[in-house]
C-alpha cells in the first residue's frame, strides 16, 4: 500500500510538472468586454503581443462588447478554467456593475480568479477652454450657488467618470447635473465644444486636449500628481478629501484555474507590462504600471467593491 501511495504521489507530481511545463499548448483567448480602440483594448493587445513572444503561443484578443462589459465577463465566467480563456477588463464589470444591474449572471467576487491589475490611471476634472472656472474652488462655489445646474458629462451611467462626479458631489456637499453619453468619445466631443460644463475623464483620454489648450485641467483624482500633468493639483491638494480615484484595467480567469497556470499567466503578464516598450507606450499616456500579484489584486478588488457600493447606494445611482 505504501509503495502504491508513493507511486501515485510521484505520478501526480510528474503530471503537475508536465502540465506546468507545457502550458500553453494552443492559442489563448483574451476576451475584452468593450469595442476595439479603447484603453482596455490597448492594454489587452499589449499584453497579448508580449505574452505570445514569451510563451510561443498566440494570445488572441476577442472583443465581446455590450451591457457595460458584462456580456464579455459572463462569457469568461462560463468558459472552462483551463488557462485558455482570460478576461481583460476595466473596473466596471468587477466592482461597479454588480451594484447597478439586477440579475447579473455572475458574482464578481466569486466567479473569477484574479491574475493582476495591469495598469491604473487617475481621472482628471476638466472644463472647456472657454469655461470661467479656473479652480476646483470655483466649481464648488458655482455648484453651491446653483445646485444641480452645472453639467457633468460621462461615458455612461455607472461609468468611472460618472461615479467620480457622484463621489465629488458627496464629498463637497454639492450637486451637479449628470449627462451620460454612449462612450467617452462623444462626451469629450461635446466637452470640447462647450455643450457641457465639466467632466471627470480618464487622464489618458484627454491629456492631449489639455496640452493643446482645448481643455482646462483643474485637478487629478490620484493620490499624487500625474507625471503627464505635473502642474495640475490633486483633488486633495485642491482642498477636497476622499476623492482619490483610479480607473484601472485588470486580468481575471474563470474560477478554478490551476495554481501553476495562474502563476505562469501572472509571470507572463507582469513581464509584458515591465517590457520597456510597453512601459513607454502606457506611461506616456498617463497610465501607471501596477502588475499586482493575484493576492494583492484579490484584496484590492474587495476594497473597490465595497467603496463603489457605498457611493452608488449613497447617491441612489441607477443605470436607468
């Protein structure tokens, strides 16, 4: 019996070792739950290119857009946990949508195995170049004098830019008028044209407009100043506490991913993110490389999940 147990143990160890050495043996699918061309798509394609080089198998980006990212997330949740399907997503499907959408077909904290938070970027409060507002204090004063009158554009109900505005109103005791768009591009277009008064946009989406003088940046929501806008105060420096917000992109897998595959996937993604070419590509746009470990990501997701739940419930925010 002891000999049999020893033989089985050796066999299992050998099988695990072979499994670790041979993954991946076929192309790996990276689902992006948004259309091509956005920040999440860019992150996924950078990871896919470098991981393909490192591991000798194709990493294929598959855009499955719809329902604020939850269609793609659901597809990954329902996929085999075998290391051949991953999700690269923004924070929305993982920590925001669960509090906004009824009957969501997955449980964000239970149905995925975290791999890494790849990158993060602060949002930035921007106003049109023609705006009379030059500081955060100007915005707060105007909103207190004219409650619910100042318009804030966002890329949609429940988006990071929408919820950052809601958090800003909660922390300052003010109120504005939320104007949701179907994506960041049309929101920015109307912001540039002066059809809306302000927005908390992802810094990477508007940094070129700020540098060109088409938009005024009043404050960034990071815990420190953005390297691409070093002269712009943080919201905290501007006198408002509790609005430290980052938009982020992360990778997860279906629940039950073998630990050895998880570790190899994390190592490949971290190596891709630390590649000098990839670092330069993203840091020039205002992204910060994170490459957190699976354990760090799991703890971070719990924090973000609880935080946005509170903001959404306090603001009575819905997707309708």
